C-alpha cells in the first residue's frame, strides 16, 4: 500500500511539474504576443462595478491557488523636490535620491535652519543653525509608526503605518474559511487587524501651534513614496482576501470620511494568472488637500521607480521561471493613468535597477531558473544570470536586450547613468560591468572589472567615477563561493570604459561589520564641496586570541563601536579623516552584550550638513561637529 502511495505521489509530482511548465510557457508566450502597442489598451482594464471586481477575483482564485501551491509559494503575502523658491542663506545637504527633482521620504530632513527627524516614534523639529541657538522647537505625536517625512515651505508631510481593527460575525453553517473549510453549527466573531498607511500634512507657520491641514488613510502596507513639487505620491500593497473570506476593496479615509476606491480606478490585466494583491497609489496636493487614488489588481510592488512624469511598478512573479511585470502609470499632478506594461524574465532587484532616459525605459533583472532533472523531476538546480532590457516608454515594447550576463552569479547592484549601465554581480569575485546603451536596440558590454568583494550600492561621483559600498570577501578554500568580511568602500574609475579600474578602496572592520547604506541609499551623505562621504557604521572586530592570532574567514567579530565614518575621496583613493559617535567609551546601557548596540537610542542612523557643520542624528541625540577638523561644536539631547 505504501509503495502504491509513493508511486501515486511521484506521478502527481511529475504531472504537476509538467502542467506548471506547460502553463507557464503558454502564459509567457501569450503575454509576449500581446505586448504590442495596439493591444496594450485592451489588456489594461478597469472594473465597471464592485460585483464585477469580486466575481473576477473569485474566478481567478482557483487557478491562482493551484499554481501558487505548485510553485511552493504562499497565497497571502506577509508584509511586515521641487527646489524651494527662496534661496537658502547657507548650503545644506538634501536626501540622497535617485532622480533629481523627485524627492524620497526619509527619517531626517533639513531646510538649512531646522532639522526634522523621526526620533522614538515622534517627529522632532530642532532649530539646528546656527549651532549656538540649537534647541528643540516642537514635537509631533503621531497615531501610528512614522515611516518617513517630506518637507516644503511651512509644511511637513508625515507617512505612518497603523492598523485598523476589523470584526465580523460569522455563521459557520453559511460561511466558509479562506481555503474552503468551515466549522459546523456555530456563530462566532472574527477579529483581525488590517494595516493602513497614514499621510498627514501639517502647517508649520507657527511652531507653537502646529495644525493638521489634511489627513488620509489608505489601505495597505507602506512600500515607498515620492514628492514632486507640491504633490506627494504614496504606494501601498494590500491583500486581496480577508480572513473571513471577504474580497477586500481598497478604501481611503479622508479625515473622518471613508471612501471605497471607485471600480473604474481599479486596474487589472485580463490575461493575468491571478490577483495576488493590490498595489495602491495615493496622490495628494499638500497645499490644497486634494487627492486621487488608483489601485492595480496585479500583485505587490517589489520595487518602485519614479521619473518626473511616470511611475513604474515592478511586480515579481515567482516560479521555476521567475519574471517581472512592470507597469507604467503616467502622472501629472493628481492625474494618474495606467498606460502600458511589459513582461521580462527575471526579478527586479530594487529601484536602481530601473531607469527612464530619452524616451526609453531600461531595466536590469536577475534570472533564477530551476532546471529539472528528467529522471527525478522533483529535484533541480538553480541557474542564475543577469539581463538588461530596453523598451520604449510610450508603449513599453522591448527594442533591445542583453541576456545571460555573469551566469551562476547573483546581481548585487545596478546603476543607470545617461547612456551607461553599471552592474555588479558576485559569486567569488566582484565583476563590475560597464554596458553601453547609446544604441537602445543593441546594448553591449564595453568592459568589466573583477576584484574581491562586491558592492550593494553604486553612487555616481563626478565625471567618470563611481563609489561602490558593499563587503570585502575572501575566497573559500573549498567550494565555489567566498566569505564576506567587513564593509568595503570602493572608488571605481570608469573613464576608460573598456578597462574600468578600482582606483581605491577602504575596508572597515571584520566580518559582522554593517552599514544601513547596504539596504537604504538614503543613509549615505555625500558632500561634493569637500569631497567627502559619511556613512553610519556598526563596527565589529574579531578577538584574535580566540583563534591563535589567525581567525578563519567565517569567524564573526563582536560589535565594538557605532557611529559615522567620514571618508575623503580623491583621485588617489579613499582615506578616513575621522569618526563621530554618540556612544562614548561604553557599550549601550553598560552591557557587555555587543548585540545591544543595534538597539541603543544613540545608534546614529543619519548624517547631514549645514554650512560647514556635520550633524549626526540618533534617536536620543544630535551632535554638531566642524567639517574641517571634526571637533565637537555642540550636542543636543532629544
């Protein structure tokens, strides 16, 4: 009996694998055939009624559940600027953003006189310049957990995550569970929390009497946001089904009024495999309190890229042949219009993997394919490679491609700069690829550099240079991989595109050293005036005595210091000119456990400059140091 059962299971597995492969092939082929300009408008559709929306979701549900299960996935996702008109009296830093003129929300902002920061769950407004007048001017308590800020003249926009409590009475003789199961003969209530994202605009004309100008609550978990001029765009992702099996309809609360998103503003793709979740877009005019909203029933946004005129949402589709759907939404103030989309093999790493330039959209993807062994179809190997695609912005039709780069290696970072693309992949060493995109139809590799380590973030620095921030590595003695070590800052000279070089590097700490810049580019401060960069560091050091003076490459160090490193960039390389910390000579809370460094209120997470002063900000303190010699000028506890 067990033998028959085993044979049956094998047969089911083989059939499921073949069915999935055939279905995926047919699906991608049909999408590719349809993605022409004359078919785009017929594929992107909106609903005529809420009933049509619910029927569509439930009709897709059976197919979605089958193929999501076959892929081994999970049905429900788990989510845990326009320049100021007045010229500032002093120079000051702004948030490190991807696109000039498109601001990104951050936990710290400055206007050259005040610092606006999220500290301990509140918004703190500090009179920061001149330093002798430094003081706390105001604190704003928020309802939820603040995620980011935007500032404008006499305005601050706070984006927070919060939860809405939902209760439903269920008659189990009539209602079924989310997977079609029910409990017989009982009436009970279901209570759950739904994540919402709050957008609150405050009037700062009088810091002694801060007023709320407008407030919004959009369904879904916060993904990202942008601000262009006086318009803020917020992106959230929301599950399709509720725990009681209801079909969720995106809602927006404006003040105390709750509004369902009109079905005509909910976009879907007729030929999609199934709706996994909504991606919601809220546009707000921060001066007039006007708004608009658009929802896409296409899945959750894995990455968001925003140019001055378009929003691009990259929706990952995981499976044996992972792919990404990228949707273009044209924007003009409050007007949001879904225009076109494309389907490309591979997954989009982050926002820097996408770019718009001279009428073309460019994207880099990382392909992860499972190659099945025919004799044992339940077993396979993963094949990796990196690709670059070029499409027309107008209809998102692909005009050029470069596929199969760096087989067997993971893509760690990408950066598009005008008609160049720079890619970093890694397995044992770090290849930096320089790709020419001047002919959109024929992308080509101009040159590459292989060095130890890898860069998780690439930053343009002057003409012909890149700064890479990542990890140093040591090749393993056995196996086809490398052990990552301390944080590595590289200066790449790409003036000779056929022969890029590492002009300099600086390595901080041992294995276990970390910087938030690896995951959040906004944590990096670049001061072009003084040829400096500043980045927060949690530094770890290995106790050599534990290893007889020769530690193995896999050994982790213990955290010994936290603060910012101030590095000087020149054509000769990278040098450290000093460090600043908020934790002086003691571990947080006097404990010996190095892990507590991460949870100290004095963990510096941002640095800015105003005039010739460096400001470092933690939850508990703002410190001011001279940029010329890093001497301490003032300290303010918050």
